[in-house]
């Protein structure tokens, strides 16, 4: 009688739990996994329903994360288009070290440095002798003189704002050349 009771319990509980575990393991590599078949006694059926709810929840979370990642990628693409195609010189520098982290083509052309040379500079290398190096929190528009690669100076008005760049505190600078405009106004 004990052997018969063990066999019945095994067939009614252990076999459905074993099938449930086997199915979960076989679909674990899929993204998202397939729902598991629900059968057996009430406890095993409840367990199968709970596993299916978990699978559904994980699937929703994966889709939400994929959408968030795509949103970040789209934002990055928009930033790149705006930054790279700006007609005004722009660069991003590290707030602590003042190292240039990124530079657009207008800055490369306007200052005469190659991109690699520009990225090896610090803020102090750009300002003309006698000019103060702006602080990282110095974000209001300021007129100043900057130094080109050939040693010539250009009068610019810079606009800066704080950003996070590659998980670092940084500043994005936009430089507008004002020397020509001032010369014309004097004339």
C-alpha cells in the first residue's frame, strides 16, 4: 500500500514538476522563453501559472529595456548630427582636467589643428597668452582671444554648458568668432 501511494504521488506531483523543470531549462536560451505547459495537481498548476507570469514579466521588461536602449541610441545619433554638423566650432572638455574630449569639424578647421592634435590639447592650450582659462562652471557667454595652431589669435565669444560625457563631468563649448564683426562695426 505504501509503495502504491508513493507511485501515485510520484505520478501526480513529481512527474509534472519534472516536466515543468525540463521545459523551463529547454526554453531558457530563447528570448523570451516560451510559456510552460500547465498540468497536474493544483499546486503544480499554480506553479506553472506563476512561472508563465514570470516569463511574461521578464519579456515585458526586456522589451522596455530594448526600447530605452534604442531611445538612447537615437538621442546619441541626434547629438552627433547636431555636434558634428554645427557651423560653429564646438568642443567638449573634462571639467576637472580641462582635457579636450571631443571636437567638431568646424573647430578643427577654424583653429587649424588636426582632430588628433585638438584632442591632445587642454583648455589652456586654446586661450591666448594673458587670457584666463575659464572655470568648468563658468557657463555665461564671454568674449576672449583664442590661439590658432599657427600662433595667430582669433577673437571669440564662447558659450558653455555642463554635460555628462562618457560618464564624466564635462562642459560643451560653442565658440563664435566675433573679430570680423567687431572690425566691421568699427569701420
